[in-house]
């Protein structure tokens, strides 16, 4: 296998173009950076091309085998070649097929994020959703693109394991909540204004299909959106912090939800 080393090649230009949302949508491909995200993409059979140095090929032989067994291509490259593709590569990077999610007929646990804006937060909440066995993650219209390289990286590859529904066609919070109600979900909103604490919820209140609704990092949930929920729940904070980071709040809510159903 010849070693790729031409950092001015058209191949690199095409890969780097995946940093643009329009290119990702047109090609149906995403850029995956780093060992763990590449492993997760490979484990789902999503990797089309894997680029890594010889040293990393030995260290991550399992990733190489996963890619090759699924019919993907493995390319050995110089360190500067991989670095040119992405400075966040850590010596290994992939081009993977993006699998667009669709509305399921039913789902026991859904996490809805209304106009989530920060790619790092988006990736982290997807990772938390994966850890808590969430059936579907929904980003309302106006949210960050979950296929962006930073979201994929921040999710540690969980974006390839959890169905994520996003994009202009998803609609605003009202449309999303309508879709979920039609599928039998109750709507619980996580908000500091809630009349009941998260720890006060009874397992019986969570026994039916549930969609948890979370707001924008800066502005939270609009009053009109809160009014569409069945119940607004707050996280009790005995300390001095004014609020919790969105990703932290989502992880706590989803964990407690699962814990109360054990």
C-alpha cells in the first residue's frame, strides 16, 4: 500500500470541503476525527474511507479490521497528510456515510432540544443520550447541524449509534411536539421554573412513552413552548450556581429518568 503524502492533492480538498454543511448534504458524507469517533463509525459500518498513519494503523488495528470487513477503504498516510485533513485528527480520520433518521412509529424515550446552538453541547447531549439508551434525539429547526465535524467529534462517535432527527424539515418545537403526541408520548419540559423537582417524580409518571424537552443554552424554553408540555420539571440545585450547562442538565434528567424505572 503506497503512503499518501501530497498535502496539496484534490483528495484532501474534497475531504476538507465536508466542513461545509451544503457539501455534507449533497454528498451524504461526514468528516470523522479522532480514534473513538472513527471506531464508533466503523462499528456501525458507516466508514467509506479511513486515513491514518502507519503507527496508528498498528495501534488501532481493530478499527482497520472493522472498516475493511464492512467494505470500506483504508489509506496509510503521512502524519502531515492526516494533519492537513484535520488538525483534530490525532493521527486518524475518516469519511463516513451519514444516516438520516426518520420519525419512528413509536419510541419509549425521546430527547428534544429546541434550537440548540453550540456544537460542543450538541455532541455531548448526543453522547449522554446514547449512554442512557434514548430511542431518538430531535433538534428543532434552527439548531446546529449534528453532522458538523465538531458535533461528531464531541459526541465521541455516539452520533452514529443514536438516531438524530434534525434539519429544516423537522420544524419548530410546536410541530415536533405534535409529532410526538401523535406517537403517544407525554411531554416533560426541563426548566428552572418547574413546579416539581426532578427527584420528586414518581416512577408511575415515567412509565409511559416520554419526550423530554430542553431549551436553548442562552434563552432556555420560551413560555409558549413550556405551555405545550404536560409537566415542567426543575433540577434542584442546593449550591450557589445560577444554572447548569445544558449538556449537564440533560445528562442528569435522562439518568434520573432511567434510574426511576429500574
